[in-house]
């Protein structure tokens, strides 16, 4: 039964939902603030710093 809920389409759909939310609520506002202030940023730094906010379980799931 559980296998029916964990199809690749379901997992991809959920991942896309999470990624879209992160982009719209965190990344885009961050980028707009840098653009407004005419500052330069490195996307690698953003990706590194966002991993600080992940729980230990979230980091383990990514491995």
C-alpha cells in the first residue's frame, strides 16, 4: 500500500512544491534586496548558508 503513495511522480511533485516555496519566499526576496542595494552576491554562498538552517535529519536525507 505504501508503495502506491511513494511513486516517483508523487515524490517529484512534492519536491517541486517545496522548491517553489523556498524560491518564492526566500531566494527571490533575497535577490531583490541585493538588486535594490546594487550589491553583488555569490549563489554558492547562499546555498551554503541555507544548509545551516536545515535540521540534522534534513541534511541526512540529502545524502
